[in-house]
C-alpha cells in the first residue's frame, strides 16, 4: 500500500518559492516540514519546489523522488499495476 500524500495550498507554495528566491533554503525547508514532511507532498508545482528545496539542503534522494513525482503526477492505470 502506498504512502498517503498531501498537497500544500498554493499560498504556501508561493511563500516557500519566495524564500527560495531570496536564498533562504533552510527557512523554506523548516516551513515546508512544519506543514507536512516533504516526502508526503503531491502536486506538480509543490513537488517541483520541494525537489528544489530538498536538493539545496542535501537531501538528494528525496529531491529525486519529488522530481519524479512532479513529472509523473497521476497514478498508473490499474492494468499497468
């Protein structure tokens, strides 16, 4: 069974994006994790930003996982499982 995912609100994603643009990656990481662990995030925009944050704080595997989730947001059809 898969892990439950959480999609952050657009306002949170925008706020975190602004922190990233200012180079405050650790602050962005802390705020993101206060909402929900990045490993549970879903949504194309949120996962893309989560991948960026994770990459900058040294979580390369998490960054890759989120990038793939952003690239392939929909679950595969039942026939493919």
